[in-house]
C-alpha cells in the first residue's frame, strides 16, 4: 500500500471515531483542505489529521464542543479579524459544533498557508 493511501486510511479511522454529525463536519473540512491544497500530503501528526506541503500546512481535530483548526500562528494572524468571533490561541481556532463551519474562511486560510510554504521553499532553494 502506498504511503499516502496508508495515511488516508488512518485519517478515515480518525474521523470514524466520532458521532455521525461530527464526521460530516470533519469530512467537510478534509474536502476543503484537499481542494485548497491538492498537492498536500495527508498524514497523521500530533494524533490528528495533518496536511503538509513543504512543511505542515494545517491540522484539525474534533473535541466535545468544537473542531480545532491549527493553521500555525501566521495563518491565524493573517485572518485575525475574521477569526476574532471564535475562541482560539496563537496558532489555533475553535469552530463550535453548534454553528455552521466557515467553509470559505477555512479555504482561504489553507490557500494562504500553501502560498506561504511554497514561497518559503522557493526562497530556500534560491539561497542554495
């Protein structure tokens, strides 16, 4: 089995551990990330679904009352105003399970992180 397929199975298993209504939300986030970062590798890191392209892009995880979304501190800072209505920390945001997912915002954050990581990788390559 190819490595990426192995990780997809692990992400499937992770999602399957939650209630059906939470699974729908997790699959929605997964699909948004896959569309916004089609070249990202799907894996499990820090015991949560993680997407990497020239380094980690984003992680997400389900909890009792929210879905945690982890786009690194820069991903939070860049969308600080729009994220201000959610609880969160330096590199995380909590999307409550009783509110609609901000799908467009998630898509834009992922696209921002892809652009950031690709640019960083190009700069690094040019320095060599």
